[in-house]
C-alpha cells in the first residue's frame, strides 16, 4: 500500500524535479489568501467557517469533541474534492500537500489520495517551514547583495526612473511595486490593496533570489514602512550603509509629476479629503483645513506645492537624516522637466553610476 512521502522545504525550493510537482494547499481559503507556496492551488479540507467552529468546540468542550467534529467535516470535504476537482486527475498524478504545520489536515487528504494510488508527498513542517525559509533567506540575501540608493524628495520621479533603469538592463528592486503602495499617506494604489505582510515578504524573497550578487542593485530610499508593510530590518540595515545617488528636481517639475501620478485623487475629492484628514494629528494649526479648501476649489498646483513644502519635504529631510546621511556626499542627477525623455536620461545616468559609485561602505 502506498504511503505519503515526506519532503523538506529545501527540496521543494531548490530541487527542480520537486518544483515540477503540483502543489496543493489544504488550508482554509483565508489562510491561502494571506500567503502560500509559489504555484500552490487551494483545495481546502476545512472552510473558513468550519475551522472557526472546530476551534470554538475545542475551547468550550475539549480536543476530543473538536476532533470528532473536525474529522466529520474533513471527511465530507475530501469526498467533495474527489467528486469534484480531483476527479479528473490522471493515474500518474504526484501532488505535494501541505497545511499549516504538516499536521492532521494535510495527512487526512494525503492518506486518502495515497490509498487511491497517487504518488503523494507531504511537506514536513507545512507552510510554517516555508515561512521560516523566506524570513531566513531574506536576512541572508540582504547581507550578501549590494545596493545603490536612489534618493530624492517626494515627486522626484524615483519610481519611474527605477522602471526605466530596469528597462535599460539595470538590476532594480522596486519595493513600492511589491508593496502596491507609493509610501505616503496619499500613496495607496487604486484597485490594488496591499498584500499581507507574509505575502510581501515572500515576493521580496523571490525578487532577491533572482539578482546577480556580483552586480549592484538600484533601490529607492524607502523608510522602514511602506503603507502598512514593514521592510525586514536586515534589508534596512544594508540599505542604510549603501552608496546613494540623488535626483535634483525643481519644485514645479515635482508638482507636475505628482499631479500626473495622482490623477485619481483629483477625480475623487472624498477620498482625497479622507486621506488629508489623517494628517490632522500632526499639525496644531489650520494647514490641513487650508489644504482641503484648495482641493475643494480645484487649485491643484498650489495644493501640491504646499503639501510638498509644508509636509513631504520636512518629513523627507528627517528620514534622510535618520537613514541615508551619505546621500549628501553622493552624485546628483538633474531632472529638469516632467517629460519621459528627462526621466529616461536620469535613468541612464543612474544605471551608469551603478558601475561607478564606490561600494566600499558595504564591505
């Protein structure tokens, strides 16, 4: 009789043959949505509500009663899977299954599948072993990779310069793209909620793994938090010790670039007012009320300029002083206009400086 084979997370992530396996996440849809192994498909043996119910029974009546109820639910769900999405799987199907810790949920389904005749593998330690590998690797990779920081105040076009530098062949780490946030109180991306912290860490891990460690990586001068997501302390430590390249952009150009980037807020006054209201605790005067009045009147250039001068620039200078003091001694790239050509030239300059900026700070 066939029995499930046990594999460890390093085999799954580092062995191409194991990576070719179909990967089945048997956890609840909510757990799967928060984060999952790359390429995994969700075939839950308990629904979100059923898992809560079993947990409630365990707390109120004890583990035996919870196990009885859980087994009944899991058995019914496995039957539904066999009559549903698993019905058409070929005889040679060889899935890898996992749950949270490699416990009863994945074993229940794996045992049934193995007895049917499929070549089933179980992930030792479940999703938790993958999560531990991601966190460990992020720390290790951050310490081995070399970065050059692209600095510049809000509205300098840093994100677009990163994108254009990547298109020109430079190694680029776009943390705001991974976080789906532009890093400020106005920085949420319409229609794109931020990933969970675990999913962000996993996306960062996949990005870091792809880099050539012999070549430097251009990354924006982020603070430790992007929206609601935290950067690993190891990555922040490495970035803070990195050489910097700064963009110098006139105020009127920054205003134009920001307005182009945040057109959705000009069209949605309610959303803009709600986000401006979040700044009220930071100021004891009437500045936020004045900013809201400018928005209501449609005086967009004046509003953006005042936000830059009165809120964003002071915050940027404080962050630069805490995190990237070396920017004061680094090269400066001018962006004289809010045009694609000007940004492309800045990207060319940044890509060229990757090969010239001293990297001995990271030795």
